[in-house]
C-alpha cells in the first residue's frame, strides 16, 4: 500500500535534504574552458611580445665519429689544408678550426664502439671550390650519390643555385663544399 504524503511529511524530507546539503563538501568553482585554453597562435604571439630577444646563436662544434684517429686526421688535414690539433684528454679527438666553429673527429673505436654518422652533411663555404675538389679527388673521398638527379661528385650548380660538390669520408660522414657567394640560406629575394 502506498504512503499518503502529507504537508508534514513533505517538510521532514525537505529538512533532511537541506541538512545533507549543509554537511556536504563544498564544490570548487571551475573556470570556463575558454579562459583556461588559448589557441596556440595567440599564446605564441603574446609570448613573442613579452619575451626578451633571443641571444645570437652560433654553431660551436660538429662531431664526426671515426674508427682510426691517425688515418682520419691525416685525411682531413689533406682535405682542409690545415693540420688541426690532437686532444688527448677525454678520448681520442682531433680538432679542425672552421671559422668560428670546430670540427671534432672523435675516435669511438677507442671505446670499443663503431662510428655512426649524423645522417646529415656538414656544409662548408669555401672561396676556391676547385682546390677542395682536387684534394677530395686525390683522397678518393668524392661522394658516389646523386643529389636531385645530379652527380654529387662533380662541381655543379644545384637547383637552389649553389655551386657545390659532396664528399664522404671512409666512415660515412658527409661534407658538402659550397662556393662562397652561392650559399643558399633559405631566404628568398
């Protein structure tokens, strides 16, 4: 049989609900999602306006891993036309100055490892492309690859207007020699 609801029973249940609400933990007010998340472009633009200018960056050192420091340093000395300098501390290294940067040959075989390449060529801008080409050819280091359908082992004007050729050392490290004044920097116009 169903209970009869009276005014008195309604007041009792309403009073219980109020008491439960008073003892319940308070809900934390939440901000609207739109206030929490801004579109990435707006955040980047705002950060650019308020951020201090970035310091001038420059390449300090590029490392080519090799397996024989004596063989590598002799080959690179012939290729670059400078003897470089041997660094005995911290493993077998031989440094070559490249303007403001340094090319470091690292003999990883001294630690029982096999040389790995970076997977990318080092690009060097030089005043006399033919001089470096003759040195690379004498070493047998001219690349056997094709670059955009053109032989990498020949001095060619590339589709991006650089005049260059590519070298690969015996450990697979690549170098592209680019004639000074033809360097492509990605800036158009």
